């Protein structure tokens, strides 16, 4: 007889998740995030778009990727990687998103086949 796995023990301890209930919660949050921008209030749009997206992503990771039955350090690893990704984006965004500068050129301007085809 094989020993039960951590996931099997956790499943027995926590029971089966109600995926239909979670689906309808996610669907309701989706409706709110779609209706938020219709009010035309910029700060409310940002809160509904990003705030609800974070809540939905956490719910999907927790229930559908079964992180809710994993050890706590798995959540810490996930949020650490997300934080490092945001730090990386913040570091490269000023250069990547720049639209002008001393040595800045539009990537399509220097392509010989593009400039020859359009002239």
C-alpha cells in the first residue's frame, strides 16, 4: 500500500472545493470589472480593473491551481516572483516605453525593405 501524498491528505482535510460557486464568484467579479469603466470615473476604473484582476488571479491560483492545499511557502514564492517581475518592469520601463530621445529611432524606420516598399 502506498503512502498518501500531501495533496491527498490536504484534500481529505479540507474537502472538495465548490468549483461552480467559485466560477460564479469569478463571473460576478468579471461583470463588475466590465461595468466599472462605464461610469467614467478614472480612479474607480483603475480600482475595478486592477483590484478585481488581482482578486480573480489569486482565486484562480488558489482554487484551480490548488495552491490553497499546498504549504504556505508556495504562496510566498509566488508573490516573491511577482514582486521581482514588477521590479524588473519598473527598471526597464523608462527605456522601453520611451518615445523620443537623443539616440532613439523607430524600429520600422531603419528597415530597408519597409522604407523601399512604401516609397
